C-alpha cells in the first residue's frame, strides 16, 4: 500500500500534460482495436458471481461494477504472485471498456488478465470478461508502477518485467491519449459530483471506480448509447482529494461525423480538469 498521508502525482507518462497531447505525440484513434488474446495458457484467471450491488434496475452490469472487477483481479494477481513483494504499488491512468455483449444479473463472470504492451515503468493490462450466459466485455488499463516511499513512478523490477513480457513482445510502450478535447466553458448543464467519505481510497484520493458512478448518472438520460455495443474511455489527469468540490461538464452529440451518438464528460475542480470521459457506440 502507499502511505495515505502522501499524495500520488499522475505524471509518469512524461509525454502528456493536461487534456491535450504534447507536441509530437499523436492521440490514439478512439476506434483503435484492443490487443488480441494472449497465447493459450497465458494470463491470470479469476471468476465470481455478478453481485446485485453492481447492476442497474435492468440487471445490466454497470461501468462502476466493471471497474471494481478490474481492481479486484489486479489485486488478486498481485497477491498471488511475487509482484506483491517486488512491485506492490500501482495506479491506473486510463481504462478502456468495450461492452460487446452486456452482462446481466444473475450470471457468473470469468476474467482473464494479461499484459498486452509495456515499458520499464508502466504497462497496458488487458482484461477479458466473459459470462456463463454469453456476455462479453473487453477492457484495457494503462497502469503505472509507483514507488511507495516517494509516490512517484518507478522502474518495474527485473522479475516484474520478465513476468509481464511473457504475454507481449511490445516493450516500448509510450503514453498516447485517447481524449484530447479541450474542456468546455461552464454551462447550465454542469452538475456537482459530491465526494463522499466512502469514495476515498487508501491513497487519500477518489477511487477510480467512483468516477464511473457519475458516468452512469449521465447515461440514464442517453439510453441509446447503451443499446448497441459501445466503448467507454476514462483518462485520469489529476487526482481528486477528499473534501474537494467537483463539477462534471457534459456535452452530448446525437451524431458525430460517423453518425454515432457521443457523450463527453469533464470532471473539474476549480479551473483544473482532473478526468475526461467519452462514451459512444463501437464501429460496425
């Protein structure tokens, strides 16, 4: 665990600052396919029932439920391998969630986690979530290794690098943002996002899964986005601390240049954008 009295600064991928990509770093296409499955027998597997607290009134596994599952399998892998000793502290910088076929309660989920690309301080971790009743959710997270004493990015151990490299040949991973839209000005559509005591994790900032609860709040107004296979991307730019006042700015477009609807969200503290989200259907 990190010392909760210290603050984690999201600055490991030095190629990016703020909501726009830095000079010379092209953003990732929002329709970029996720990495394929690893070789057979590779990856860390886990399974459990879908919990009633993770679904919406229509029994759909919510995004915040998916985010918690991603945390849970990461924690299980960490503590069932030597990584808990060599590389115990990680934060997530970005999560991509592709809902190909929704998972509905009651059901049993099966998760497979593996490294799809890496560098010496961070890695892309893929998780495929399938269910007994045919659900399929593909995800990828950009995880940063953190020094527990300084709370700054640090080199992954030699053992950790060898472990991650078992499932990938891509060892020169660089940070490239998916989301580069400038934060819009204040408007009457802005909504407060009250930070609760239960939202604060052991790092003394809002846990990454809690942001997805705000995303779900907005999606209630736009069910069309969930009616077909869809992708949601969240990028964490700066942490939110306890007692800070968060506002969520939103923009909904009924059809972009491809004709697909799109919801964009910006989490703002004062004049600082801390988190950016986009949700839209997957391409056909």
